[in-house]
């Protein structure tokens, strides 16, 4: 599959995250579309690699998001955990903005920084 509509740009306020479910080749994929404090949009897995809870319910600070349950922080550009207890990264998905539409490709190989 290719990039698909996740939301509109206006749906994600600066410093917040929005949970969306997209269809990947292996079924539904839970994605957090996040707008960092600089206004840049990112798409990462919505599921924390440690606690299996929604990252979109966490706090966005700079270019990171914090899991609300145990406090693990993840880099929005790489998905790498920046603080314990998480030790595994979360997937990062390519994101493009087409006018006011936010498009995410959940089937792209590997994690990459959004454009």
C-alpha cells in the first residue's frame, strides 16, 4: 500500500498527538500523528514498546513524546527510547503533507524521519 489519509493538519494542535488507525498490508495499524512544539508533524506507532498503551495520550515535549503510564520518552524522529523503562524503539512512519491533508505510509520499510 502507499501513503493514506491520516487526518487534516488542523486536527493536530501544536504540542499534541492524535490517534488514528490505518490499514496496513497485515491489518490495522495504530498510529500517533504528533505535532511537536516547533509545529513539525510526525507519525509513530501509537503503542508504547514497554507498556502496550497509547502514546497519543502522553505528553509532547520538544521532539519527544512521553508514555503516560510509566514515563518512557521516545524521539519522534527516530522512535528510539530516551528514558527507561522502554528499551525498544517504536516504528516511525513516513509522513507527507499534501495541502491540508496528512498522509502516512504504514507499510514503508524501516523507520525513517518524516518530511
